[in-house]
C-alpha cells in the first residue's frame, strides 16, 4: 500500500513541476477541440439551431467558433462525437432541425 501512495505522490509532484514549465520527462497529450464551425456547417445548421441542439447559449457557441473559449466537460464530449459521426449522433439524439 505504501508503494501505491508513493507512486501517487511522485505523480502529483511531477504534475506540479510540469505546470511550472520544468522538464519532467512526462508525456503530455494536447487535446485540440474539434472544428465546431465545420461540424455545424456540415450539419447545415445555423448558429442558433446548433446552439440549441447542443444545449448552450448562442454567445457561448460564437466564442467557441471564434476560438475565444474552448468547450469542456460534456459539451466537449458531444462535440467530439459529432465531429466523428455527425449524422449518426444527430439521428441518435434527435437533434434534427427543421
């Protein structure tokens, strides 16, 4: 049990060092947000329709499309699914627009 705790402590210390810009040898994976505007255009939806479909306010969607902000949490998951299989996800979730 002690070795598990030591491993966790070491990992946390490396994470803190990494955030300070120190080279820890850790592999850092940069996750890039999907092309939200491209997804929306592929689905032939207006900004208003797409914002409503994914459950965000219109200004939030506009910030995402401009790159001022990045989606996170469940919104990021949904957008990544839409980026991979847009038509299937729209059909599955009933996000079709009029």
